[in-house]
């Protein structure tokens, strides 16, 4: 079986597939149209987020048996079309879940303790103690929307704190010893902190909007390490300005390109984004919550293991 690798990954992915007997070709630079011209010759594809595998692409992949996506989500693949063709879809949410959990906790603690703000001020000769008085995590209620791999990893990281952890998920009975599953209404009634752990679907795009935010009974802090398009940024800014949202830590942004490799090419930044980058209430990182040295290896190995289980 021949496999086409469309994105660079840890070397153990290619080596692992070859050790299983697959013939691997690499193409990290060709235009999508060029790849389409040759894709009929391959049984498998390995991709991160370089481009979308849409109906046109999949119709030309006449011999495709599997798509391995080195990441958690599958939104850059026309999943319904692929499944109708009998193509196996393989993702690797287990590979970076720990990294996401650690990153979410790190961002939250940095925000609570104003670490980034204090660091910048000291570098500019300001020694402001009262202005940088922090907030403790103990005693807070954390609400997680989505309780799959990353939600569970984040909840596990919270076990060392004296906190209540609630989750809401469209799947039943996903709660565990680290988190009690509840209704969305109870979560919105109790949460001091909201953290998103949802994939990008029709249900989650623009989910966090003014109506959603205002349904929370008290002001809260917001974490998003999931997908940027789940949040209407302009509505988030309104809530930050009003104090309904006390602070936000965002590893993902509405403005990201589908590849996650860039933001936007516009000469003028959106007004809402300008607020985010100038606000002390906001911490930002460039979609790297699952982007560690360890996760790079684990993501690759997870794909190899799942391909082995299905096809060897």
C-alpha cells in the first residue's frame, strides 16, 4: 500500500509506516491541484491541516483506504463523503491531550496572577505590587464544555486544587471521578471559569455569542484551547468591556486560516482583535496548546498505532 505524506511530522511516523510495510512518498510543497492529479495512486494520506480534503479531492482519490489526520479534529476533511466511499478516518486526540491540559492550566494561572503583565512592567522599570495582586484558583467552580480527550486531561490537572469541576457534553455519561457531568443550565449557573474542549462542528461554530455569555449567572473567566470559530470575537470583547467576562485566555482565534498556520492578510486588523492584543484582561498564544516536543512524537505514534490496528 502506498501512502502520501502531505505535512511534515515527527520522523517516527514515516519510519513507523515503512516498518509496517507501507511505501511512503512525501509532498510538502505542491499545490492542492497538483496533488489531486496523482492522488488516485495512493491508498493512504497523512495530513495535518495543510488544505481541505473536500469532495472534489476525494472523488479523485479513487483507491484511498484511509486518511490519517495528525491532530484531534477532522474539520478539514469532508467526513460524510469520505465515509460514503468507505475511507477510514483516523485522528490522534490522545496524542496531544496532556499538552492541551497543561497549557490551559498554565494560561489560567498566568491570567489569575497577572504574570505576563507584571513581567512586562518590571522590564520597563515598574515595580507595582498592589496593581498585580492575584486571584486564587481554589474555591472556584470550573465549567468544561466538551468532555473528551482534552477536557478529561484538563480536569485531571485540576485534581490538586480545591475546586469543583463540572462538564457539559452532548454525549451521555462521560463524567468521571475528576468531573461531574451536568446540564448546560447548571454549568452556566455555577461556573466561575469556562473552558472550551469542543471540536469544530455546525453545533459549535459561533457557539459563544452574546446570548450564550449572558446566560451565565455571574461574571466568569474564559479559556479557549479548542477552535477559534466557536467564539464570536466581537461578542467576547463586549463582554470583556462590560465585566461579564473577567478575563480570557485564547490559544485559538476566529481569524485563523484553516491551516492554523497564519492569521489573516488584511492590512487593517479587525477592531475586536485590536482590543484583544491591547487588553491586560487577555492572554494569547498562537494555537500551540497541543504543540509540545512530547506531543509531536505522541501524535505521530498514535497514527502509526491506529493504522497498524486497522490495516495490519
